[in-house]
């Protein structure tokens, strides 16, 4: 160590003491000073302004030796060039000279605090104020950090929004897949029910009808009815091309008039399966299409209408047509009127309503016309209403006014058919006045009524104020 630091102390060798006496004060002080020279801990180099020629006194020999030692221990002061300077004129050579000067003064016992006092008294304000000058970059750094933080926060918010959008899209897709899965489960359940019904289907034996006292012709007609219902049900379950569902009992008497099939409890499973098939087709096979449901010459008691009601309320049905026999007294007309009212209130797909040979009472007509008026006022109009031979003893002016008033509420083209309702001159006057005040009626059919030539002329004159009306059936009156 003394070879590397020749001017380490005035005496070139360590103090003459007992080498084994590690507690000797001189030897301990020598060792501490040697360690300080090897690893300086109590001071750091500071730049010296080039504009000042003042420095602490040192001899040239010390300066040369310490410069050599400084170059040998390059790692000791390797950061001198990175120390911030007070002026731009300070260069690497000035740093080396300053480090050499400090090293020499440390050897003479000048502390860092004393050195700073001396430079301040000598007027070196640049050196004394160097730490204060270094505070300006810190302020700039704080501003840059704040800007960076703001940018990162904005980016984080954008990522959050993008993440929220993606999550919403995925949730919507999941909900769609769940709905599709639930729909497929319901379809499979419905098909299983249909297959079970088809597999367990047992035809009602012919003797069942004969034992009830019915004729051979009636038994044949009942078998044909059940076959037709079975085909219609299968068509609905598998999504066939038939959009018109007809349940028809085809039996005539000796005069050629149709005969109505009385209700039988053995028919209840068929009505239940028909109702389920209607809902299944509407949910899985409609594809924007609608059904036309016709039930001809079959008794429909309250029990049957109760089974059909949910299906008629929920299915995609556009046309309802109930047809009864002309020579038999109608049954359950009040239950049918309530049935029609509930269906029209719920199922907005229905736009065509047809009744033939069903003898409604005045109260029944009031219920049906009230339901039609409510639909028309709501904007989902009944486009076609047919009442064929639906009034015992013919239609009167009060019932006619109720029917015309319900049609008048439609904001659009409406067709009305009043075949074979026994109307005469009194009703002709009511119809004529209605046509003059309500031009919305598109087509009116009056076939089979008791109008004379004067009534026909009066009705034809009403066409002058209702030019787009189509009036038919005037040539077959009486």
C-alpha cells in the first residue's frame, strides 16, 4: 500500500510499534487512514469552475503523484464527469484537476465542509450554489411524470371501456346461446311428447261409436275425423307445408244438409295434442308464416274451448273460422263469444274472423264487437269479418249498428260480409247512411238478404260518396 501511496504520511513506513499489538493507537490510526485512502467514504468530488483560478495550495509533486494514483484507481472517480456543473465551461480536465486538488487537501486534513466554506468566502458562488441549480431539472421531471401518469390513466380508461364493450358482447352472445339451447331443449321435449303420443296412439275402435247408437255412416265419419286430426297434428309437429288446419266432420242427412258431431270424452286427447302441436309449430316451424284454423260441424263445449284457448292465444294464427250446421240449434255460443274476446285481446296476429251458421245472441254480438273495436282502436285491425246466417230470425237494426260501429273504428281497409242474415229495407237505410259517413270500408257483401229493387238502388247510390267500395251480392237478394 505504501508503494501505491508514496506520500501517504510524512514518515514513509508505518509507525514503529509492536506488530502484535493491534490496540496501539498509532497503528490503529495508521490503519484507519490507510482504509480511508483506499475507500473514501466521507467526501465526494465536486466540479471547480473554470472561470476561477483560485485553489487551495498544493505542491506540484503531490499533484503529479496523485494524478497517477487517480489514473490507476480509475474506478474510484469514474463518476466525476457525470457530476452536474455550475457552468458550461467546466470540462473533464477541470474535474481531474479539482479531484487532484481535493485529494491533496484531504491529505493535509482539510474537510469537505471547510473546503466549501473556503470556496464560498473566496467568491466561488457557482460552486456553492451548484446543488440549488440542480433542483430545476427535478421540477421538469415532476411535470413530465405527471403528464406520463395522465397519459397512462387515459390509456387505462380506454382499455377499461374496450374491455367493457367486449364483455357486453360476450355476455350477449352467451345469453343468445343459452336462449337457443333452451329453445332446442323445449323442442326436443315437445318432439319426445309427440313421439310418445304417436307411439302410444290408439285408434278409437269403430264399435265405440256403434255402441252409442250411432249409424254406420256416423262411425265412418268419426273415423275420418280422427284420421284428419292425426294428420294435422303430425303436420304441425314436423313443420309440414300445410298452413291451413282443417278439423272437419263430414256427414250429411238425406236432404244433403251437414250434421254436427256431438262432443265425446274420447276426443279430449286429440284436442290436447292439437293445442300442443299448434304452439310447437308457431315456435319452431313458422318462419314468418301464419296458420289458418278451421273447425267445421263439431260441437265445442267449454271444456274443449278451455284446452284450445292457450294455443289460440300464443300461436301464429291469422284466420279463425268456426262453422256450424244450418239446421241444428247452435250450442255454447256464449262460451264461444268469450273465447273469441280473450283470443283477440292476446293474439295480435289474428286479422280474419269468420263465423257461419252460429246463432249468436245480442249479448254475444256485443262481446265480439267490443273485442273487435278494441283491436281496431289499438292499431291492430281486424281486416275481414264474416257473419253468415248467424242470427235467429235475422239481424235487427240494433245488432247491425253494433257491427258497423266496430268496423268504423278501423283505420284502414276492411271487408265485411253479411250473407243470409234476413236484412230488409230498414237495414238497407242503416247501411246506406253508414257508407256515406265511413269511407274506410273496402268491400261489403250482402248476398242472400231480403232487399228489393228500391233498396238496391239506395245502396248503389251510396257508392257515389264511397268510390273505392266494392259492393257485391245485390243481384241475388230475396
